[in-house]
C-alpha cells in the first residue's frame, strides 16, 4: 500500500506517493559556476556517486534511477540510468508524480497565506469546516504537522479493498473525509503525532474556503509560477505529461505497470502533482531557503512541535510540511512502485533528489531511495 509518509511505519509499496543502462551527466561550464574551488571539490565526488548508483541498482534490482544534485542552485550532476519500459532508456526530462514533495510546497503556501493575513497558523478549522470532529480545537497548523489526531483513511480495510479493486477511481475530498471519520480521532489535538493523508485533504478544503479560490490556483500562483516550476502541474486526473517515467508494483498480487493509477486520494485536491528531476531540485531548494516567506513564518514552518512525540527527536522531527533530519530538510514520497527522496542542506546550499522504480525481481523493503540518499549525501558531505 502506498503512502506519503516519512515516518518509520511500514506500508506496502503503492500507497506508501502520495512520488540502468545509460547515464546522462550534465555539468555547467566553469564560467557559469559560482566558487570554482567548491565546484571542483564536489565534481571530484561524481565518480564515487555514479559507482554507488550502479552498484545499488544491481544489488536492489532496480528498474530505473534518476538522481539530481545542485550546489548553490547550479547543476552538479543529473543522472538517468535504467529503463522506463523494456528497451526504452530513462531520460532526465521524464515526468513522474512528486508525491509528498508537494506537502513541502503546501507548507510554503500555507505560511504565505499567513503572511498575507488570510489565515493565522492557530486558526481553528471550525471557521471553515465546523462539521468536523474537534473542529474548534484542531488548528490549520496541526493539520500540516500531523498533530491533529485525525484518523488516516489509507490503512483502513474498506479503503484498501476499494483502491485495489479499482486503482483508477477518482476520489473526492468529501468521500475521503467521510471514510476517515468512520473511525474516531486517535488522540487529543496537539498531544501526539500521527501521519494522516486525511489532514492534507482537509487542509486543502479549509484554505480554499479561506482564500476564496481553488487550491490548485493558489498553488500555481504562489508556488509553482514564482519558483519557475514550468514542468510541475496538478492536472486533477491521472495524466502524466510525456516523456513518462513508468513505475511497477506487485501490490495486487502480480507485477504490473501502475504508472497511471489514480493518485487523487493522496493529497489535497490541487496538490497532486507531476514534475521532473530539475523542477524538484529547484522547488525543494526554494522551499529550503524559505523563499516568498517572511523570516518569522519560515522559522515557524521549521519549529520542532513534534520533537519528543513518537520516534521524533530534536535532531529529527516532522515540522510543518517537511522533515528536518540532522540539518537536512527532506521528504520521501512513494506511490505505485515509484519511490523518491528530496533533500536540501541549508548550510551548504546543497540539493539532492532521487527517484527510482523497481524491476520484477526487486523486493525492496520500504523506500529504496532512503538509504541511497544517505549514502550519496555522506559522499558529498563526509564532515556531517
């Protein structure tokens, strides 16, 4: 089952998003690179990274890997290895679902609305959705950081049965919320942490009502366009623009192409996106720098409200739409056999994003890019 969760919970591959034969390596000319000494320092690490990817693909029996690295916003490496389909090489311009990378975009958008005076972080959702349980006590910020206490519809048997019976079903927010609240809230709002896709669905509806326009329009106007993410879109259908990175899963008991399974249940309506490796690099760097946010709001986005809850600590915790892990800002999506990790290290202005798909012989446990990300970043920053 696929999920958008970064937590230590174990889910089956699909619902885990809402996202090698030839290598394409692009390095900027020296005349365009800032701080040549720094650039040379990182370029010297490229052979080790390429060797690591090749070895990991063989060991994990991966179908494809996309890897992107930028330093101070300049491309250090774009690597595309493997096949998207039999005989069709992966290319660096392929589109895929970016999953909970879009949750980080939601976090930035939310605090932009706070800065604009449209909402307050501590506004209770009863202002827009009074019919929901504990609506007077659950705040917008709690939805974003997972402390609302609302049940997650994704692990429910009734949801999984319907999902796997028809993975192309178009889910509505109302349908998902009704399903979620067939169970009672898990805990008192603000007292604990639990990842719930329900939270993001509700947050999208609340912000639509507060701002007076569809969430997808808010995302386009305040995040995608200002950040220059021309290859990122939320089509509200299972469509993915060509060229497409195909993904494969055996979640229904047999290995199949799951590329176009419908992800409408994974996030807020208007936040379920397709993207590319370069757009993910640019977007995640913008999020990690707090672009378009007042300093106070960016600091609020990164506050450790969840430290001490569940397995989270002061050094690794779920913030407001993003995970902070030993100085890195990260997200780790997976959906329908597509796995990813995106990270930004502010102190080095370093961005790394990884995506992979599995072959019929692969038996990954969890997200295969998580370990690969740690290995790549260790090569890049051994001092951390």
